[in-house]
C-alpha cells in the first residue's frame, strides 16, 4: 500500500488553520442559529461586517462578538458594502481598532449593487494602502488571473476569486479561469462567493484551492446547521481527493472485475 | 455644541470628550470602534479626546456579514 499523504494546515500570513472552510455570519435568523451553524461548520476563520452602531438601541442587546468570540475564532472583518478604496481602508482601520490591533482583513471593494462584482481598480489601490499600513489582506476579486497576480504582487496574503456572484449560489461558473489562477499563484487561493451546495465546495477543493469562504450557502439552506456540517465534510472530502490525485479520465470503459475465470468464457 | 454622529446631527450637553459621549450613549464597556473626522481614535485615548463644534464622529460595531 502506498503511503498516506499527510496534509499541511492552511497557512495564511503565518497563521495556521485546522479547517479550510471559512464562514460568514450574515443572513441568519438570530445569533443562536449563527453560533450553531458556525460551530457545525468546524471553521476557524469567521467573517463579519462593520457597521454604524444603532444609537439609542438597548445597550444590553447582544453583540455578534459575544456569540462569535475572538478567543475561540480567528475573526476576519470584511469591507462589504464599500465601493471605494478610501471607504474600504477606513473600514479596515475601524475593524483593527475594534479587535484591539488584529490585522487580518478581508478586502472587498464592490463595483455596483446589482452584481456586487469587485471593482478591481479600487481593490488594487486599497490593497496597496492596507499592506503598507501593516494589514494582512485576504482579497476578494474577480476570476481574472492577471488581476489575481497583481494583487499578490501588492502583498496580499491570500487571493479569493469569486466562483460566481455573491449570494447567487451558482457554484463555480468558470473553472478554467480558476485553474489559471491556481497554476500561477504563490499565495493561498480560496474561492469566495458563489458556492451553492456541498458539491461546489468539494469541486473547488479538488481543483486545488487552499480553502473556501461561504456564507449564503449555509445561512440560506433550509437547515443551516445541517448544511454547515455538509460543507465541513465536502471541504475535507475535496481536499483529500485533491491530495490523493484523481484517476485519469478515459473515453473507453475499463472493467473493474477481471475477465479471466468467468464461468462462460 | 453640535457634532455629526454617525451621519446625523447630535447635540452635546455634557463635557465634550469622546469617553463622555460613549457613556452618554450607553455604550460604555461595549465593543465599538470610533473615528473622529475620519481618523481612528484608539480606546485608550477616548478620555483625553475633546470634541469640537462640527466634528464628525463615527461609532461602529461588528454585525453579521460574509
């Protein structure tokens, strides 16, 4: 029997993570469901958004960080909703203050509300500013291999192309361009956005992605906690299939049972 | 004295420091981050940071997102 390959942990900017599934915290019914789904996903890295505090709101109201504690999870603040490099940089600095200096961020600068497609011009500018300001930048981007490389050159610690539009659940619409990004990348490549169900996540991992970040696929499943568990298994299965290296495809059949010794040769 | 707080006009009737504003809003001890005129003010400096007429203050916190 050949030797089992020992997997190495996902390493982003020197941080090592046991799980290759990263999850968001949006779109859940309540904090209880958020906490249960995040726990069932097995994720180490958990994304959240930064927004103006509702003033006059009951000060005792629970806070997301009471449920998803920075002691238990590696928090990944995002810049969702930002349409300019300037707003994204401000949001990251607010997040760093919010988390007492924690400098790992998910940069996303959007192009328009209809597609939520990344504005790569603003994204490149924000990445450069943030890296120079000491942030470890995991960057959401289009599946353009040239842009992915440019973001890597600017010092981003992970490149995260979309599989399809944010929240669409359309899976990996362009595996060919994702493969081009994977072939040339020297930092971890994670699929961020577009995952719809477990097979989408498994496919991304089978292709060699370092991880997958998802939110809607879990939160908008009829049973989010069960889907979170399904995603955990899909990520593990896809990763092991990648490491095991799949059989070659062939156009002809190849019997698994020997021809020799049949009772009616 | 009036400031812009999270994009809305806000009247200050108290000692105009950031720490006092946070207390008055019932946010003392809560996990929030504050920007004054687009610059971060670290938590350790809230008590010493005085506000002036027309200052723009942003107070943010973590919410669910992906």
